[in-house]
C-alpha cells in the first residue's frame, strides 16, 4: 500500500481506489480476461504447438481482444534493499485511496467498508516512519508491448435518472421494512416495551460493529523478535548458564541490547520490551531444560547398550 502511494510521482499513474473482495464475492472483468488468456494457451498446446519462449505466448493469445504482450524482468535488487513496516490495523480495512490533490494529497486513506464509515488517514509522516530504508523507484527491464489486434470494449449502462430515483426509493423501503421487522423481533424476544421509531437512520441495527471497532477478538499488533536479536539473547542466556556470575536478568539483557544499538550493531527499533524479554527467558528456560533432559536420557540409553 505504501509503494502504491509513489506511483503518481514515479509513473504518473493515479490509483483512485482499491477495494478488496471476499473469495467468491464477485467476479471482475479482469478475472475473465485472465481466464481467456489461460484457455488460449491451453488450446494452443492441444493443437500440437509448443511454447518455448515469449514469442510463442504472443502467438497463442494474439486474437484475444485487448491482449498486449511484453517481457518484464523485475528489479530484484530493489526488493532486497527496500524494507517497509506493516501498517497497524491493515487487516481491518478493505477500501483504500491515494489522493493526489486536495487537502489529503500524499496521504493514504483507508476504511472498513465502502461508503459506510469515515476514512482513516495515514499521514506522510507515518509513512516515512514505516519506511526503514529510503524507498526508491525500481528499474525493471521490459520489451516494447505488442499491439492488440482487437480492442477490448466494455459497454457502459447509463440508466435514466427517473429509474435511478425509483430504484433508490424501493431500496429505502426494503431496508426500512427489514430493519423494522428485526427491531420488532428483538423486542418480542426480550419482553421489552415496543418503542418503534418513526425514522430509521443508518443501515445496521444495534449490535453490529465494524471489525476495526470491535473490542473482543482483537489480536492487536504483534511484534516478533528478530532472529539476530534472538541469537544475541541466546548467547547471553547460555553464558549465564555456564558461568553463574554472568547470568543476566531481563533488564540487564535489555540494557546490553540498548548499548549495542548505541554502537550501531543493531537497530534500536528491533529491541524488544523488558516484559517480552522476561517471557522469552521463561520459555527458553523451559525448552532448554526439556532438551537437556532428553539429551541425558539418550546418553544413558547409549551407555547401557555399550
């Protein structure tokens, strides 16, 4: 999502909206186009022709409307150098937008449902904070796209304005009837006084909540210990296990990691909290004792056999 915010500056491409669809929820024209390409390649092979290079693929799909072929070689060095953090709460949002003008230009906007709740704004300052390394434009290599033999034309339906008003009025009546009946059922089940409202505002009745607003079943942000940090902590633990004078508490491990960060050996943001280190020590101690006991049993069994 952060990379897409640079597309307008890099390629002059304005990404207006991005909506995630549930599996099986909807099929788009893009899915249909990909299916046509797949079927064309299968047909090409069944006719006894071979696909050995890009030119064969171009011949196989040349009769599909709107199909243009180009060989793209990604910039792998760009993927290795770029390190970007995860946006907190990203799993709760299904609609995204990247404005290029107005007061929100340069921001990333996200919300749970299209046209339902308010936008959550991710400012450029937050974006820069998530970028652990400077984000630069990738330089992939590609060939000149081929020309499509037929244009891909999709008809656009334009209903009359009066029909739109009738549809909106009918939908409003249906929503009112459904929500009113649900309210009545809730009143009958709880034996409370029926206080039906004259006007119903909103789409959901009481009890519904957006995923980002739910209090229960919220996992929250999980920050895992980096492998290089874990290796340093294991070394500290084992040194203390060999020599009791070198045994370190969670706070002492934290201070040691902080000192290494000041010497630029590790990143300061990668240092876990003291409580996290304490939990790691408890888990690692339990695992270490179990492995040591298993190793002792194996040595005892081997000595009996000899």
